[in-house]
C-alpha cells in the first residue's frame, strides 16, 4: 500500500510540476513581434490573403520558442509595396524598438517580388541592433509542401539567435540566412530563389542550431549614415531606367523632364551605356541631376573614376540598380554632393 501511495503522490507531484512549469516556461520565453505585410506567404489557393495571426496559427511550433505577437501592417502582394510603405514600416519598427526594450526582435512577412528592396530600406534605416528578419515564401499557404510555415519558424529561430544581433536586416528563406544588402531574387519559381551570388549567405538554419559564418562589412542599422528625416513624408523621385541595344534614350530624357532628383541607369556590363544614353546622361548631369550608373550584370563592381564623379556621375559598385536607387532616395532627402553620394554608395 505504501509503495502504491508513494507512487501516486510522486506522479501527482510530477503532473503538478509539469502543469506549473508550462506557464513559467511560457512566461519566460522571449517575445518576438511578427509584422505582416502580405505576399504569397499569406496567399491562399482561393486568391485570398491570410492575416498575420492566421499565418502564425499555422505554425504551432512557434509557441515552443517564443511568445509571438502579431501586427497587421498591410495585406498586399509585394509588387504593390511602395516607398510610402517603406517609410511607414521603418518608422513603425523604430517606434516599436524605442518603446519596447524587452522585445527580442521582429519578423516582417513580405512578398518575395520586392522583398529585397524593403529589406534593404530597413537595413539602412532601422536604428536598433536587435534582429529584424524578413521572410516570405514561394508557395502559397494552400500549396502542397508550402514553404511559408518553415520559413516563419526559421525566421523566429534566427531572431532568437544571440549571433543575429548587429548583422543588419536579414532575409531568411529555405533554411538560408542572407544579408538584406546582398540578396537578390534570382528564380521566378524555385524555393531557393534568394541568392547572395557574389558574397554568399551569412549563415544557415540547421535543425539543431543557427549557424553564422559571415558578417556584413558595410554599414547598416546602428552604423548607417542614412536616416529617415523626421520631416520626410515622401521620398525623392529616383527612377531606374534600363538601357538596351538601339536605345534612343527617350525614356531617360522623359525621366529627367519628369523632375527626377537623380536617375539610376541600369546599364550594360561595367556600367557602359548605349551611345544615345551616354549622350543623354551627360546632358542630364550637366543640368545638375546626378546619374548613377549600375549594371544589369548581377555580379562584379561597376567601378567609377574621380573624373566621372566630378562630372556628376555616381557608380553603383556591387549594389544592384534597385538597391542603389533606395540609397539615393534616402540620401537626397537633403542636398547631397555627388562626392558624398559616392561615399555613401561605397560604404553601404
Ligand atoms: N509571388 C510573390 C511572392 O512570392 C508575390 C508577392 O511578392 O507578393 O510573395
């Protein structure tokens, strides 16, 4: 009888401890905020869009690693994301970090089509060292083997990795951790579409741990020289104009006539342009509008010359045309010399 009684007592005590332990563990888990913007990760076969809360509910394993909070920012495909979204999202993230010191970090769920732009904008303007991880998916939530849930769980695990601090904004899909600066969407359909071709991913999400092997060398977040100015309501107009064989440069002239603050030319290899585009951008820089020469070739730096800078040209280095555009939009919130624009490009 004694043995039976002691067994019952012991198991009851264990059960009580387990019940008590769960709330204690749950209360001790770090807090992670998910800000939902839309995209395929929220998409449904019916064409609808899940809410951020529904995306999170689909991943019960999240509750084992963090106390997840959710904020609905927008519910749009990322082809509809605009600079106004970037500004509002960055301001909201900085406000959250300013007012919530014990938040471990945050995840932004986003469509993949312009994910790299939003991520880079945040990389330059978030004023906190805590992790901001942008995740998306290539299959919608209804698909067989949807990748969104795994990407979201990976994103949370990366946020909670102590090594994720001070590495800038990170992009996590397909078990890979990329810097917002270097990553590009390189395949229209495949799960492994996000690639940092030239510099490589920063780390990997393994089943047992988060492994980092690289850190960004350029400035970002707390070391960034770019900031959203308090008075900014709309960012400067900086279009990207693609060059092509036989271009008569009418679109470049139109961009200038339309009041561009600067223009990014997506030129050929090395930043070389067609004759008509070259003649046009010489006129444009002479009129005092900076022209940044980028390349349609995904790897290798577009190298500049001091003479080119003196003439009003800025050179993209290894920044993609669309990311160089974002940097110029931020820099030109206030008057900035071409020499300073080049320094900002080279440092970020
Ligand atoms: N197919 C895109 C995605 O993967 C749609 C978007 O970017 O919103 O999210």
